[in-house]
C-alpha cells in the first residue's frame, strides 16, 4: 500500500464510496473499509426506498436533487435500472389525523386519500383500523447494490485505491497533514500494522463516525447510532402483494412494502445503540408482527428472514457534512440517518464541492443553500 495520499476516506458504505468517487478524478484518494467488503453494515441492510417527502427540509431537498441521477444514471455508472416505481401511502388512525394534517402542511404535494381510496390501493389493511391517508407518487424501490457498485467502479476507474479489512486504530494531526495508524486484519488472522499519511481525512464511518471523531480528538458531535429492525414475512397464497405501495404509519410506528415476493415489515424502531454489527431483538420482532396483524386482515406468523441495521443521527436530525472548524483537514460525512442511499448523489456532489472548493454544476446548484444547515460547526455552538 502506498503510504501517502491526498485524501483518505474512512468507510466504504454508500457515503464513503460516493464521496470517494467524486474526489478521485482530481486527487490521490484511499478508501478504507474495516470489513472484508464494502457496504456490509447500514448500506447493505437498507430498506432501499426513494422518497422526497420525509425527513427534514434539507434531507428532502438533497434527496430531490438526487432523483434525476437515479432515473437516468450516467452511462459509465451502470446498465441497470436504479429506481423501480412504487407509490407510498401514509396512513392514519382517527386519533392521528392532527399529525396527518401537520405532515400534509409540511409536504403539500401529497394527495389526500379517504378511507375507501386508501383501501383500494392497500386492500390488506383493516378498515376498522384506518381513517385516512396521503399518497406520494414518484417514489420507488432503489437497487442499493447497483448504486454502491457503480460508485466503487467510478472510484477505481479514476485511479482510487480501495483497501478492505483495514481498521483505523489512531488518528493524529501533524504539521500540515494527518497520520492514520491502521490495523490490517488478514483472512489468515495475521495482522500487519501500517501508517498512512494524508492532507485530508474524510470521516464517512457510518455508525462509527462518532468513535472516529473521538480518535481524532474532536469528540462525537452527539452522533447516535439507532437500531432499526426488519423482517420478511411470507403472505398467504391468496394474497398478491407485488403491486402494493410502501405503506407507512404517519407517525412512523411501522411500515411495510413488497420485496422479492415477500412482505418487508419494520416496527420503525429507533433504539439507541453502540456502534456494532446489529442484530434484531426478539421484542422488536414481536412488535413488528403485532403491528402488522393489528393494521391488516392478515393472519401470518411465517417469518422468512430477519435482520437489523444501524442508522446514525445528529442531535437535530440533519446531515453532518463539512470541515471541522477546529482543525485543518478533517471532513465529516456523517449522520445520514435512514436517508443515506436515497440522498447519495446529491450529498456526494455537495460534499465534493466543499472538499475541493469547487462550484456545484447545473442540476445540483440548489444544494448550496444547505451548506450551513449540514455544517458540523452548528453542533459546536
């Protein structure tokens, strides 16, 4: 491994891969991943839906700027379709109508549905549970692996270096550069320690971003990993779920959507966690099944698969993207929460422009308005 780079990006999930691909054409970039393959944690466990209707105003704006990329990816990115159309329906009980009105006021482009209109779109819902709903069109299922591999392909084509199985043990600021001590764990269980130096460190370590900040002596900025559980449920043979929309409780107490002939169900849990290889808890699995049975007419207990992933949030729920104002050359690319995949093209463009000082090109120029919103400086006030 060459031991001197212009930029070292730590973390090869969607955040790290996308910004590394943006930076590689104009700099010598090393992309480090502690696991044996990129995208093992949050990226590989994403529910993978594109919606420009939820999240903060900045999340929605950056997601909206990413839409055209997914609908018509660049020729050198992938030959696959990245976005498969699927509507989303937000549903409410009678006691949740106030929350639904507030949500509609915040996102007025959503279409109001009465109970009958919701049931036509989601016939498995129990009419005794349901009051009204809101419809989002223009969303869809995302091909997460194709997106991740597209960015990694671009990164390598631009001369970038990817190294997996590399854990960062220490980060030290030296005059004019940073020194990273790496613990390279080989498949044979042998270990080799190396030191890499660079001008800029990009912290794209996902749920480990706070820990990495601490290694650099900068603290964790309040970043908190939260566990999200999901399971795949086998439906009765008489039920064809393939055309169902993504169905979300307006207070995000649960959601479900078709996936590979099954129904993906989540209790939308956000349990605080340490950074780890997340595993589902039996209580959350039981909650997911209970909520599915309460809101639908289904009677099923056949769980085909279950998993959990971590989604990491800043205290205010905004992305954390920008240089740390306390030191030279430490760039945060963190706090994507559950929006990392759907916002990746826009967020990578914004982050790339902040690292290089370049101007955002047409199609992404609107992202300039979010620079202060996502800046890590706001978390230091």
